[in-house]
């Protein structure tokens, strides 16, 4: 990981104002914003209780003394730092860059997502970089994954692409969208029949539920428990 910092930091540099917003819109469209928030909440619930910080659309400042040097990933995950509310994220204070980054991409942002941002994330030491193009503006299939190697990103190998047995290779899921496993998150990323991004717990195989789905499941379990208690009371009576 490389944290860009001017040396030595001066007292004046420490007093420089680092804005909480860059004045840019939160997302390209309502859909992009909803997916961004959904991913953030999904990962926050999955990683709850660990020393992991999950956020998104938050300015990351990576050069002390220069508030113009910032980037705001749609979603990012940092291990080894406290999970708490922050007005922004300063690398020289936190001491750790994000290890995983997600961008909800579109034709409008593709040049930056595959260009300047991609180079910057690699320079900062981001280990895994995921692009999801929900409307299929330019990515086909609409999910792409990259891993850090030799100071840059290389495409991640889909887990449903090929299985080797000895010298023979068997193609799996030919014609289907690629699926990727995040070593850092312990999750499998896949697209469903509607080409919507889904996350699956590698250890259990279970799909991660949205806030609404988790609430509905909890309510159904409570109702089932009440029904069982009512049945037992009836038997006792």
C-alpha cells in the first residue's frame, strides 16, 4: 500500500480544510444510487462485529496537505480500522487504504472507472476492484472483477469458467455470466436471471439478504414461533 503524503507535514498543512463533499451528484441515476446503498448495507450487515469499516460515496483524501487529491468510491471496505461514522477518510490518519472497492458503473463513468480511478486504486494498494454496470450500458456481461498484481490490476478468473481434471479442461456455465469469489470478503459475486448482482456467503452458500428481505424473514420466523406456541397451548388446554 502506498499512502501519498507530502513530507514533512507542517502545522499549516494539519489545519487545511478537507471538505465533506466535492459538489458532484451522489450517483448517475436513482437506480445507481439505490444499488450503491444496497451494497453498502449488505456488506455492513455481513461484516458486523468485525474490525471492518464499510462505506461509500465518502471522500477519501490520499495526500496530506492537498484537499484536491481525493476520490469517492461508490462502496469501499477497509479491514483493521474502527467502524464508526466519519465526515471523510484521510489515509494519513487511518493508516490503511481500502482493500476492496466497488463502482456502480455506466457509459458516462466508464472512462474514469477503467482509467484514472483504476490506476489510482492500484497505486493506493486496493486488492480487489469490482465494476457493475446495472443497465448494461457498456459492460457485457455487466459484472467485471480485477485483482492487484505487480502494481496494477489484472482481470480476476471467473470461478464458473473452467475446471481442470488432469490434462482435460471442462467449461462450466458456458454462455452464462461470470461468477467471482472475493478472497477478502469471503463472498461469491454472481448475476441472477435478471442480471442483478447478488452476493453469496462462500462458507454457507446462502445469499445475502437486503434490509427488507432480512426484516421480512425475521417477521416470518416470529409469526411461525407464535403459531407454534399457540398450538402447544391448545394441546395443553
